[in-house]
């Protein structure tokens, strides 16, 4: 389906939600962010409405889809920082992990809500993380699919065809599901995605079964690895392919520029992709956002995955609050 491109409206984080995070962490006051209006979708089983420019479902799956088995949905873990295998984390990063936990934990106050955050500082090589477990990707997998298509074309020593470029643009910039279905077939479906992801270095992501690409299961850490395939010069993708996909992520439809962009001073300079998925079995929403943000003249790769929200708007608010919290924590270490 092709989503509408609506006029822009201004949305701010809910005061109560933001205040809860500020009370126990280092989350700064929220800045205004863009959000769309347009389609009104009723969340199944809840009676709640989510006014948005996005389609009611964003998962590449039928309306009766069920939750796929994976890591336990209640899997939680404290924040932590990593840099390579077994390397000692400097004290300032250890302090940052505790601060991140204090900021994000209040956003999970509702029993069903889970949030996982991963932020890579490419200069230091450290990844700051909070949360654990697997999440359904919804439309963030479209970046992974297009990256895979680019890698296959590179293997064949060619550029994308005009039709492939059209489908890739529609999938990433407009979050078009019909285009994604075609790309999914081109890369070989779930098995093809798994093979390509192994080459990109993903270890905990599995392609959605039965053509349900939006039910691909992943982790925040693996999504940072996807971003490294797009933005890191050590990627298996050659520079022209990376630049092409970066350009798509930097020009997504205006109504879809929410999420990790809340962590940046200038949202227009953010390259991102978002995903949104109301689950038919629970009536609760998955809201995800991945991308590159620039803060203080430095670029960071960030993934925020979440599930269990009563409405899409609530999920967006929490994802943006978590993104802001993570960047405020990094600022507190003197890295931004």
C-alpha cells in the first residue's frame, strides 16, 4: 500500500511520560518534533484510535497474524556498554549505563511495554545499550532488505535496474508495502535475508516466515549492525551503494521523520527508517526507529525498538524519549 503524505503538525512528548523519565534519569526537556496526521486507525480490541499518516498495519502480514515465537517477550536486562570482546569498559561508560537505565526504566512502567536501545559512537567504538530480547521489525526491515538487494547486485558486478531503484525508493522513503513484497522475493525471502545478514554480521536476526517480512525478529544491537552496513566504510557494501541507501534514509516522507530524530539538534539532518505495527492478537503496538543522528558535530548510529504500547502515539513518545535519554547520557560522558 502507498501511504498518504499529509501536512505536518507539531507534537510534543506527553508531559507525564517525559516527567517520569526526568525524575530518575538525565533526560532533558523534550523539544518539539514533527508528526503526521491523516489516516485514523482503530487499534483492534482496544477501541483506541491512532491518528497518523501511516497505514493501519505495517508488517507485511495478514490481519490475523499471530505473534511468532522467539526470545521471551518479558526478557529485560540492565544497560551496558561494549567495545569488542572482553574489553574493560572505562568508568565514565559504566556510569553512563546506569544513567541510561534510570532514564529508560520509567518509560516501561506499563506491564506490557518493553524498550531496547543501542547507540554506537563510531569514534570511540563503544555501544551503549539498554534492554534485551527480540522484537518484530515492522518496516525497519526495509533498510535491511534494500541493503541485501544492493549486495546481491554488487556480487553480480552491476548497479540496480531502474525498476529496482523505484521499488527501493518506495520501500524506504514512502514505506510502501507492495514494493517491499517485490523486493522480498528478489532477495530470496526469509532464507535470502538470513544469508545476506550473515554477511553483514547480524547474529540474532531471523527473517519473517511465510512472506511476513514485517515479522522478522531482531535486536537493537543487530539493528546497529544494519546501520553500520549503510554508514561504515568497512561495510561489505561499496561506497556508491552505501551513499544510495543513505540518501533514501535521509529523504523519507516528511510525516515519517519521527523517532531517533528526536535525539538530534536538527531532525532534517537525520537519516532514518521507522516501523509501526499493531498486533492483532493483543491490540498493542510495536514502534521502532533506527538511524544516524548528528549531535555536536559527531555522528551516532542509534536503534530504539519497543513493543506493548496501547496506541501508536504513545509508542512514538516513548521511543523519542528513549532516544533523547540515550543522547543526553552520552553528552554527560563528554563524548558529544
